[in-house]
């Protein structure tokens, strides 16, 4: 999207492999690369020597500024959130910003380096517009897109449009607001004149007109009346309109400066930048703008020459009185009187002159009537009270009339008055000037009071902490403020506060009561007494010993307890203050003491305080007791009585002094283990005979009884294996098995059966097979009377897999897909069809997954943005006729994707995740897997190039449109070695780029469309 200001044109360019900002100077015919880092710089705008753009070199989008006059680049924003779509005029930059989670506009003043947040509710995030003090944007706070205006001078917002249709893409020049408007069904260009408050419809054609741009009298837009998008130009001074392009390709995004228009043009097949200069070799065309165009007197207006034809002199008449007020090109003029002013500019060049007149272009309103206001140096106090009143009125009053409320009046501007009596007085001021009068009255403004006398009371004066006390003010003299000091560091300004004393102590309370006359303080020494609750504490003369032993406990509690409750941890208790207790059993005991007085109680528990010892008791275990040599065993001491020494005898001649040793047995055998534990009170030994068993691999053997008989035969099998097996697995020869050591099995059918036994233990395993061990004879025949009839055969069947064989002779049924999932509608597709985020869509059986990545263009059959996707599974018997020449196994994985005619650019991945059993059956065969799509036009199944991932068991293809897709697995048994599939490979077109000559400032179409993002989004919505 190119932008122009004077002789300068800027655009975003992809020629270096990333987006850079480029600048062309039309006056010198030179081109400059403004940015040169590897990040992307997009959405540039230009004003004078300054260029702004959005920049992602820090991960998010920031706003950057480049000044040609200094060659300096400045980072304007430094936020973790993104800022984008900047515009600039003079010292002001405006952009969209999401730093506060909500989307708002920000206005930055380059001169003062200050930033202003403009709260708003943008709907499509089109570029905002800025001109002078004014900022315009599209806003959806009323449910549709409206055009809103912000005035930086007054810091106020104004709603420009009020109808229920959508208005978008605002443009500004002076006091003229432009936008595209859908109230008539198609998009038209509308204009609003802030000076006159009038709205004008610029275009009336039934085709769409969008993307307006304006500078002075020239308005440009995109126009579709010729079938494609052309650029139209309108001169509001002459009320003439011309279509400046006439190509079969599209021309988009015009930008206007004085008598020049630039736009993006696709006539060469790529996105180029074209320039149009309004003809004017003879006399110039006078044109101008002004800001502000309305306000109160005195109003200073900045006039800007917008004339075309390169005038060299200017004559301005600001008051339509025939007097030339200025010959500057861009003058300022101050209007001191109210009125509507017609402006005339005569622009002159070597080829002649032209005069432009704008009737009632500037509106100046009279200043408002005077407004009375006043204040006083004091508003309360004791009599006599002297008050200095000060006039704060607006509007230059010439007469003042004061009513001071006590019968006194004054005509002074700022009178001084003394109130001698107690009371409350209402004061009023009336002012006058040549425009009128105004009055302000302040009821009860002055209060003259007597001195207060502080006094208070409390509902309680003592108790246990925390103690809540209700204080009540008893002061006289009508105090209006109170200050309490509760004596514990806390204060209050309530009249009757409640205060909680948290700590024990005696507290002095003071109250200061005040009114307009003064203040007084009353205090009460030691007014509140807060008692201390008890805190339990105790000691013992000894805390450890050999049972039985006596302990003397001593109470050391504070708070003067009057009762005691001891719990010695062994079930015994006491109510004495300092009891003696004898512990008779070994153990570690918790001791608790609860003390109480008249206020409260408290408990202290000392965990593990008393340790009563005795000789230890030996005990142990091992993590394994049976295994093959070498057998590593972790022994764990489980002894009680707090032993501090250990001696292990492992039974194989080895020993250890560790508490929890690890020992390795290297020889087969049974080993007795003994542990001796010792403490200061004695020692004891625990021995477990044959505790560890180290075994050799087993030797399988067994017997069976009986081994012959008439069906059914029940046989008892007996394990006679050597080597201490721990596991058994029997195979009885008729398909049955058992893991019992000595199973009993019944043979129901006649035959000769081979029996095998596999035995295992930690050292290994062994198997024994006894062929034809059991012989079972058939039972005697039973004669069944005939029931007549015939009959026959048959049967069979059953079973099968969830897949079916389908040959080329199968009839062609109409596919009847069964819906397997609700339509997916949250696709994140913008109005130009581009995916704004990545989305995965799976079938309900989770076999297929369609991946749509950010940046993919997804459109329906009509070229509109894709709004939803469905995935419907199709039964194999409902598929169209399969490829000829072979019998194919359809793996039950056929899916119809909708809507029909959907297109993706570039192609997107479609992945089949194959269950393990299906993969093992077909992936290793000669045929393997193929993915095909059904071509209804040719009634053929076309093979798609696929990537197979054996580890993940996936088959991935890329699809550019929706159809019926199916997975075929061809086994060696189902297809002849010479069979082939007829198919085709679909090529996805790439992108191209073009150069950038000065006369056609070119940008690659594909890259430009990605750059334009949000702008292209709305334009495409209005194009078929």
C-alpha cells in the first residue's frame, strides 16, 4: 500500500527476502532503502521528511520513525504488546495499540515526545487518519462500523455517522472527513464537512467505491463500475470526476498529495506502484484547506495551500471584503468577531492565475456569557471571623454584587467581611458584563461556631485481650471533627469508634474535638486495663533414662495460671502444678501442659520430650530371599529399642557391621541369617534359618494320569521338575493352557495330544515336550431319528474385518456420507480468506487430520472466505467405483471434506494415522498404501504423492481443494505384481517477484498481498 506526501513516495518492498521500507523522491528521480535489518518493516507512511512504519525486529510490532533531515531512526514504542498501522502528519503519529489488552488508538507528539491514549473500539483495524488536531477511525461500539473523530485540542470524541450500516476506511483533510459507506447496499464514498455540519454522498454508482483518499480538493478511490478495480479521481472544487485507470487488471489503495495520486497496480501481473499527476501546464488551480474551521472568537486558523500547477504567488482574502490579508503560501489568521467567513485564494504562476472561493468556510462563534464563581480564604472559625472573598468568574465581568448572608452586601470585586455572630451563612455573587449576567450561590458556605469542649465515655474499661471497646463522644459545642488516640499507637477520626486492644496493658485514651472555632482535648489516664492471658511453659529435671525412671516436671508458665492439666504421653495425667511421674515402658513420649486463669487458657506440647530406653529387640528383613547366583540381597534392620551397633552373619561365612548392608551370595544353597544388635542397655540376636535360598535353573519333568480313555477324558498332571521352579506354563495340545503347578484338564474331543511343560525360576527356565502323551477315543455313536427334508450345506461365514474387498465390477452407488462431526466454524479466516492462526481439524475417529496454517488462503467455491469445514466418513460400500485392473482392500478410511469447491493456497497437509494392525498388514507388502481423491468429472480415483512415516505409522499428502479422499492398502494376495494405478500429480503454483524501476515502483504481488493483511481483508469482501 503506497503512501505519498509532496515529492516523496514510500512503500514496503520484499526484494531483499524480507520486508523493507523504500522511499522514492520524485523531484530527483532517486530511490532509497530506508530500513536494512533482517526483520520485517511494513505499513509505511510519510509526512515531509519523516517516515513511520511497523517493525517486528523485537518479536512484537513496534512503531519506528526515520527523519530524512537528520538521518536518525527512532523507536517510538517499547512495549511487549503490538502496535501497528501508523499514520503521520506533521509532528503527530497515530497507531493501533493492544498494550492494555483492549484495542485502542495512541497519539504521539514528536515535538513534545508525549503520548495520548484515545479509547475506542475499532472493528476492522483499518489505518486511522490524522489531519491537524483531528484523528478519525472506524468504531463498532454501537454494533456496526461508525466513523468517529477525536479532537486533540479539546480532547473530545465525536460520532460522525449514525446509521445502522457499516462505514469504514476514514480519510481526513482539514475539516473534511471521507469514508466508504454501505447504507445503499454497495459501498459508496461519503463526505462530512465539520465547519457546516453537512454530509454529502460523493458517489452514486451501483458498483462499489472503496478505499477513499483526500488532499485538499482532490478525492481518489477504488471503483468497480468497469468490472475490475480502477482508480477514480474527483475534484470537489470543479465538481468533476475522472477514471484515471482503464486496465483489465486491478488497481488498489490510492494515496493523494496535492495534484498527485499513487496506487498499487496489477497490470503487469505483479504489484507495481503507479503515479498520476493532474494535468496543468497552463494556469494553476487554486485550492486550499484550513484547520480549525470552527471555534470561539478569538479563533486562529492555519490555512494550507493545496493548489496544483505549481503557483509562485498567493493572495488571500480571509473576510470576503476585497482586501488582500496575506501573500504567504500557508498563512495564519485570527478571527476576533463571530460570523461565517468566505475565503478566497488567488494562486498565480508564470502560466496565469486562478481564484478559488469557499463560501462560509470558517465559522466563528461568540464567546459564552459570563459565569459567576468565587471562593474564600476560610469557610469556618470562631466569632469574630474575618473572611477574604475572591472572584473566580469567567467572561470578564464589569459589575459585582455580593450577598454575604448576614444582611451585609458588597459591590467590590474581592471583598473582606467579618462575621460577628455564631451561625451558618449562605453567600451569593452576581456578575454582569455587556453579554449578560450570572449568579453563583453557595448554601451554608460560612460557618461561625463556638469553641468545642471535648468529653467521652467507654462501654467497658477492662477485660482480657483482645478487648473491644465502644467509645462514645460526649463533647459539647457542636464539633465537626474528632481525633482519638487509644494509647496503644492506634488512632481514629470517627465520632464514635470501636477499638480492639490486642495486647495486655493499661492505656490512656485522649479525644480531640474540633469545629470551625477551634479544638479541645480530653484525656483519661489508665482508662482501659487489658489483662494478660496465661502462656503455658514447663521444664523437666531429666528427659531420658532407662525404665523405670522418675521425672520431676516444673511449671514455668506466665500469666498467673490458677489450674494445670498435664498429659505425660503414656496415658497418665496430673492436675498438680509441679508433678513427679515414673515412666515404666520404653518409648519416646510427647508431654503437654494446659494452664488456665479467669481470662483464658493455653496449651504447650513438647513432642518427643521424654525418651525411655530399654535393651534393644533384634529384627530384620531382606528385599529378596530367593534367586539365582550371584544373588544380591539388601538387608534392612527393623530392630527396636534404639540400637547403636549391629553385627550380621550371612550364613556363607561372611559378616558385616553396617546397619543395612548389601550382600552377594555366589553359590547355590540355603542360608541362615543372624543379626545381633546392641545399645548401652544390652544386646540381643535374631536368627532366621534357611532365610536366603540361592537356586540353579530348573529341570522340567511331569507325569499324567490317565493317558488314555474315551472322550471326555479328565487327566491329572503332576509337576516332578527339579531345581525349585517358581513358574509353570502347560500346553495341553488342544489349544488350552494352564499356569497351575499340578493342573487337572479335561479333553472333550477324540484325538492324540502332545503335552509340554515350561518351568521357570529366577535362575532360568526349561521345557519338556511329551509327544502323543494323551490318546482320547471318540464316544459311542448315537442314532438320531431322521426329521425328513433336504438340505444343505452351507453356511459358514461370519467374521471378517472392518475392511471390505471391492473390485472394479462393483456398481457405482451414489456416495451417502454419514456425518461424523459438527461443522468446524472457528477457523480464524479474515475477510480476504487468509488464515489468521493455525487450526487442526480431525475426523471423529481421529484417523485423519487436516492442518490449516496461518497465512493459508482458504476460500469457498464462490471465492469468498471459507466459513466452516465438515469431515464426513463414508462407508466402503458407498464409495464410487474403484480403479480397474486389481482387487483393492479399502481400509475403511474414506472421508468427504466439505464444502464442495473449497480451495487452499498453498496446498495444506492431510494426514492419515493408521492403526498398528492395519499398518503391519499392508505397509510391508508390495502394494503398500496409497491416498487417492475422487475426480467426479472423469469418474476416476487419482493417486496423490504421499510421505510415509513408518515410525509414526502416518501417510501424509497435500491437498489444494475438497473432494472425497480415501486410504487404500494393497496386499500381495489382493493385487497382481503387474497392476498399476492410473493417477496424476497436482502442481501447486509458486510466487514471482518483479523489479522496481523509478517510473513503476514495483512490489511483488504475492508479498504485497501478505503485507496488506488488514487492508486487503475488507477490499476482497466487496469483490466477487
